[in-house]
C-alpha cells in the first residue's frame, strides 16, 4: 500500500507536467489544425537559454522567466517566419515542416552547447515529505502542481473572460467570418503559437530537472507522453488534455514501479494506438472534431 501511494503521487506530479505540455499541443491544434511536432525541441531550446541566463545571473527565477518569454518570442517567430508559408492543402505538409524544425533546432543546440547531458538543478528540494512513513510529495512536486494549476486557470480566464480570448476562439473556429467582422485572424494565430510555445517552455523547465538533464533531445520521450495525453483527452479539449496528462502520468508511474522503467515507453505507445483505433477524437471530446 505504501508503494502504491508513493507511485500515485509521483504519477500525478509527472502527469501535471504532461498535462501542461499536452495543453500546449491543444492550443496549436485549436488555432491552426496542426500538431506541432517541434514543440519539444522548442522547449529544450528555451531551457538552454534559461539555464545560460541562470548561470550568468546566479538566479534560477530570472532564467525561468526568460524561458517563458523566449517561448513566446520563439513561438511567434516560428509562426510568422515558417508556418505561415506552409501549404495547408495537405495535413502532412505541416507535419513535415515541424519535423524539419526539430532536426534544425536539435542540430543547432548540439553545435552551440554540445551533445553531453548537462545538470539542470531544481529550485526546490526533491526529497519527498513522509506522512506515516510513506513518502508522498516533495517541495518541487508542490511547485509543479502550483505552476500547472496557475497556467490552467489563466488560460481558462483568457479564453472565457477576455475579448482577446474570444477573438482567438472565433479566429480558430470561423476564420473567414472573423475576418469579415474585423478580427485580425493572422495576429490571433500568431498569439496562439506564442502562448502554446510559452506553455511548452514552462513545461520543459518543470520536467527537465526530473530527467537526466539538459540535452538537445531531452524532451523527445516527454513529447511522446504529452502527445499521447493530448490524443487521449482529445486534441480539441483543453480539459481533456489535463485529464489525459494525469492519466498518462499515473500509467507511467505504475508500470515503471511494478514492471520496470523499460516497459513504460511501450505502454504509452500501446495506449496511443488503442485510443487512435477505438476513439480517435479522444475520450473526453464532447463532439466530433471540426475539420479544416
């Protein structure tokens, strides 16, 4: 029972990060009908910038803030310079371009920083509190829950309580009608990419200290888990992305704890295949995903 409780809380902590990353994928999908396969590489790029700034200033929090701002700028730049000129007549075009971005970003990071794993310190202790002799959550886990919860609340308020959020939703659902009504659809699309990249950067900063450290490919496995979470919850459902992230986190924790860490990636891929075959719209999608 003690082991089960520990694995449950550990899975929820990991799942919260997957939820944030899945939410970034959902933001892009709702805005542009594209799965941004470069999201992980973009997050790693901003993490390298963040830890470089943290090393130069001696402040993790300045680096953390820089990561989020760098994510905003990188997301906007990718949309303006690259994705805006992609021919969207075929969904594969955006996928191919995104995969090309992954190779470019990882190659550039390798040339600048090298291909060795670099240590990435966490701002809080990762030693878990013990209650009744059972290790549950650490200070860092509580920080992760707080950060992801704040992101979910802020995005919910943005999309349901502000004119900008309503314009973004209108531009995504009915771009032609929105243009006739004076909504700057291109600007809303850029803002969507910027917000998604910022959320992805935050998720990267949260998960990298729990892995082997900084590396150009550090987010590849995390991306697969987050993509599975987004598909599980439904690419059109922000709430589904959060629930899917928590489910995937728990699944990985239980399988790693009881069957071994080497089995966990295969379990995630198996879950992805099952969902795509049985419920491609996602388990928590309220309605059939709209088409482009």
